[in-house]
């Protein structure tokens, strides 16, 4: 089945999808478009969900809240950002960068004193730069090669261990066999003293490790949140999940394993 991921050509999503799935990759303009396509059952998808420097990817998290899709795999990709420019970086009129890329490269970009204009992807930054000889763009090695852009500065990222976690999504769950992690969407639909402690206590009592917890606005008013929780598949995890369901609204986003990426 076709794998939908974020385009245009040269995004990190494109690079990873090609490494994992070969040529059967469809490039779409937004993460929301990818998730909508997957929900329709005509493709699987590959989307970024969190970065070690910038945190959760809001568009992906919102899409998982809105659409009936399942996480069926995960992959980790080391991220290296480069500044493409045709002149000295400090003399540029503008630098194009994706918002998450800007955050991951904030130390160097902010030191240049050049206006940063946000784009929908790193590849979109490369396309925008092509139209302005006095512009620069923060791009991947792949994007610089595809769009024939000269690299003025390498490795702009704040951290040498900068990594993005991607998830494979499908319209149907994978099943528990061979899974090492499960993701849950927890909607308390209320706010009270000790709520979060009670929710997390079902895992702590059984010594089930949580690898990630993140809150997102429920859009039902200030102070009302939905929680994304990733748990390790270990003894007691099923019992913890079932107890949590007795306490609050839980949607299972899927159980899955890590996918090995050739060459990374």
C-alpha cells in the first residue's frame, strides 16, 4: 500500500519514508492531509510526532485526536540541519525555516539577526529560497541536493543528539503480537485535585514504565486537557490499561514495535 508522508520532495519525512518503504511514497502538503488520507483507508502514513529538542508535533497530535487512525510502528531519525545560502549568512535578507526547525536551530539563527520566515516544511523552505537570491533556507542534505542549493553553514541544530521520532499510522490497528510499546489517548473530561496522580497511579502500582506523557488542549475551555501516554509493554500493562478505562475515557491509539531504518 502507498505510504503518504510530508512533502514536497526533500523533507526529512520523505527521506525516512524512502529508506523504510522504497519508491511507493506519496508526498502531501500537510500532516493533516496525510492523516485524513490514512483515515480514508487508501494509504498508510508516516508522520513526525516528537523531537528531542522541540517536543511534540502539534499538528500530528491534533490529527490523532480528530481522526480514527492507529499507530502501527515507530522510527527514530537523527536530524541535521544546514543553512543554504548564496552569500554570507549575516547579509541575507530573510531565512526560510519550518517552525520546528527554527526551534531546533534557535541558538545560531537568532545570533545572525536575520528575519526568519516560517514555512510548511524544510523542503518548502528550499523552494522559497529559489525565488529570492538574497534569501537563505534551513534544509536537509537531501533537500539541498534536490534543489541544487549551496550549503553555507552545516549542523545548525542546537543539540548534537537532535532526533525526531516518527510514527507509522494506519486505518486499522497492528495487534499486540511483537509490540514493545502502546499509545493511549486519555480524556478525563473533568478537573479535580489529584486527578493526574490517580490516572498515573494505575501504572506506578504495577511498575509499568511510561515513556512519554504529553497534554493537549481539549478545546472545551481553559484548563481542560487530553493526555497522550506511551507505555512499555511489560507485565501488568493490560491490567493497568483496563483499570484506567474504569476511571476515565481511554482511546487506544495502537500497540507497535520500533522499525529499523536502513543506513541510519
